[in-house]
C-alpha cells in the first residue's frame, strides 16, 4: 500500500515540476550498482527531498516510478499487498 501511495506522490510531483530527459543511460555492467544507488536514495525519501532531486535533475519522474513499480513487482510476490498495477 505504501509503495502505491509513493508512486501516486511521484506522479503528482511530476505535475508540479518540470520533467527532464534521463541524465544518462546506465551501461549494463553497472546496472546492479545503479539499482543499489536508487534503493539507497529513494527508500525513505520525503516529497520535499524528491522534488529537490527532480529540480537538480538527479533522477527523472520516469526513473522513480519505474523504481517503485520494480519494488512492487519484487515484494508483491511475497506479501501479495497489491492486486493490480495499471
């Protein structure tokens, strides 16, 4: 439930901030390191902090939403907390 709420906050934040293209593409070799960086940066983030990351173009809204959807996919197999993701 919390992940779904965070996704909705990310989408709402997108409407309040300008969206920029992804800063750079992640090479496949560093995909695990990039995932770990995203996990550390976004796991316990506030809306104010998220808006700051968007403003500084550290992450895009697309990256954040995809991160949340991946977490839902990863943990929903265990907890079955989310019925559908549209």
